[in-house]
């Protein structure tokens, strides 16, 4: 009888043995109901928070935005404040000069092209300066309830280890995952992959022994 594995280690990969549907179902169940860890009340808050979250922890972003979102509620609020003051307000998130410029550029585009409102369509969102498909899908999924597959560094790594994709381009990974999961679970499952990569299937030391997918995962590249 095959010995039950409890820890990490490489496994021989048999592509035919990979059961993506079951893996996605387990993952979905394990993280059900878990909200995005960035605090926000409005789509604009979430857009600003995603800009600030680059190279920064969500926890630190939340500490900064707790005060920031009370002062600035509209895109014109962000344009009214002198950029040096905005830089100071967001300084703890790092790269604050670039991030302040990104916020100003984005808010200016919102004012000029969308009446100051965060648009609800992927093409419109992705037209905003500094907003790619990843950020657009975060906003669509978590602020507007429109299903979207978010592909960040965690999703890229975990999906590869699970054998869910062989792609390295985020747009192609997004397409692969969209095919594996029903549309109404796109946001939830990709968020589950983000959390799984953040807390269990970490880049350096994946905790395979504590992983809900331990019995199914081919551990590609681990
Ligand atoms: S998904 Fe789980 S079993 Fe697979 S490599 Fe990551 S932590 Fe290990």
C-alpha cells in the first residue's frame, strides 16, 4: 500500500492524474467567505489601496488608509491636495513618490474620462494609468461583484505547483484558470489561491504537511 505523505518533497508528475476540479473545490471550501485583506468602503478606496499595496503588506496599507480614506473621498479630493502632502500621507507604504504620482494620474483620468467615478468595465478600468488586468480584476471582483480571475505572484506560483497551468504570462494563466472554474467562482477561487500562496504555499517553504491539497498536489517545482 502507498505510504501517506505528510510533508513536502517532489512527486513524479503524471498530467493525467491532476484533478483540477477537485483541487479548486477544496481550495474554494477552505477559504470560503474570506474577504480581501485590503480595507475599503468604495471602489475608489480599493483602487487607491491596490496602488499603495505594491511592494507593501496589506496590513501596512490598511494602517495608512484608515486616515487617508477619511480625508479623501473622491478623485477630486486627491487632486486638490498638494502632491508633497499626499506623499507624506502615504509615505509608510514605501515608493511613496511613485505611488503619489500614480494616484494623481489615475484620479485625473477618472475626472477627465469617467466623471470622477471608477468604471465598471474591464476595458475602461484597464485604460486608467497604471491599472493592469490584475488590479482591474481585483476591483471588478471585490468592489463590483463582477467575477474576475486575479493573477498575482501568489496565484502564478501556486497554480504552477498544482499543475493548473504551464503558462508564465499572467494573461494566459488567467485564461487557463477561467476554463477550470465556473464563472461565478472566479473571484473566490483566485482569492483563495492568493491566500493559499500567502499563508501556506509560500515561495520558499511551502507548508505541504498542513495543506488541504496535500494528497492531490503534484508539487511541480517544489
Ligand atoms: S499546494 Fe500545498 S501541497 Fe502543493 S506545493 Fe503548495 S503547500 Fe505543497
